[in-house]
C-alpha cells in the first residue's frame, strides 16, 4: 500500500477549519494549534465528520515545536500540502507577539517543511492584504526575505521598530510575502511550490475582534467604498488554498494571491488621501 497523502493545517480557527474540510477528504490531516482545548474541539468535530485527523499542539513562535510538527507530518506519509493559517491579529496582540508569531513563526514553518517537501508538494502561508501597505526599503525587504530565521528578530528593522500593533502587523505580513518569494527557489529544486494568500476582511472570530476595535468602522467603510460591500468567507480562502495546492496551479510559485474583494486595488488607485 502506498503512503498516505498528508495535509498539514496550522490554526484550528474558522479559516483553518474551512481549509481542512476543503483539502483533507481521503487524506491524513495533521491539525496544529497553540491552544489544546481549541485544538481538541476541532479534532473531535472533524473526526465526527469522517476526517482522518490528528492534532498536535504547536506554538508557531517556538522553532523546535515547528520542527517537531514537520517531523510528525513526514512520519505520517507523503506531505501533499501545508496551509499555514495560524497567527495573531493587531487588535488582540502586542507588537512582540506579532513579531514572534506572525513574522518569525512563519519563517520557522517555511524552513522546517522545505527539506521534507517532495515532488508535487505545495505550501501556502496565509499573509494579509495588510502586507501590500508596507513601505520598506529594498534593503530591509531583502533582509526580511533572506536572513536565517533564527536571526530575524535581531534585524534593525525589527529591533528599531517603534510603531503600534497595526504597523507591526503590516511589517510582519510583508515579511511573510517576501520570505515566500525568496524560498521559492529551494522549494522549486525539490519539485515543490510555495505561495502566499493575502486575505482581506474575512468573517472569522479574529476579524470580528478587528471590527470591534477602534479601526473597525473605518475597515468596514472601506469594504463598501471599494465595491465589495461584504466581508469574505473562510470558504473563499479555502477555495484559494485548494487552487494553490492543487493540479491547476503547477506553474505558480513564489507569488501572492490577494483575496480581498478588490480592497487593495481601491486603496492604491481610488482612495482620496
């Protein structure tokens, strides 16, 4: 009997659960989350729905823990897809948490799965539309893209950061995008692919916390102004992940897919400052 195809999903929230349901039928699902109770509930629910699922408590900000997640995935079979949805938001996290989880944690995951990615494997890291707002120098972007993961938090652009959580989030998500671009070469050499998805406002508990924050009304007003008139759904992110991990995107790697209802395009070309 051939080895099972394995799908790894980090983050057991609304987006992660939707991705798991979209990708894991007939495959072995390894679901990771930092919170044991949250993870146990998601695993129990998915098992009841017929999925072959295992859970592994994983703090994405802990490099050895991420390496352990990758090792578990490899022990289960052939890694077919990894979708990294785990992260923290600007509305509920500190600058330090955002840098450790959203920025460094994503780099840890990219590095941990690269040696294990075989021909046909596809990795998707969920970044954010916010990354398209970043205004960084070419030198800072290159450093964020290529510095060894263990040294990322020591970069001047991080240690000298004096902004608030919103600006930290923008920086971290831009780092995700450029980190994936730079990693595409190593993955390509293994016959694998890696991309980012940059969601706009998606109807998840994390997004509701954003909507309830001081910037929430402004965020929702921009959705109306850009013509979308609604938030996105976790299922729409799952569809994007299915495309980027599936057979119809074999020539797509090292790039970012915006799934934001046109909000970034509106900001760039139509918003009056």
